[in-house]
C-alpha cells in the first residue's frame, strides 16, 4: 500500500475516535462502522487477492 498512513496518523485517528464516539448518535455510529467495513474490505481485496487464508 503506497499511500498507507504513518504511525503518528494512526495514533491521531485512534485519539479522535475515542474522543468523539461517546457523543455520536446512532446514525453517526453506523456511518463509522460502515466506513470501517469498507476499508477492511478494500484491504482484504488488495492484500489477499485469492481470498482470506483459512484459520486453524
């Protein structure tokens, strides 16, 4: 992933999510969960072109 975020970016994103999650309404929370799922799906397609490996 050429445009991967840096560790400081990750730390800032975690801090922002921790700060804002308690004041989110249900719709905002669902949008956050949907974004998480979309990013994870994109990552899986990029990194595991033949599908996810089987768990033992």
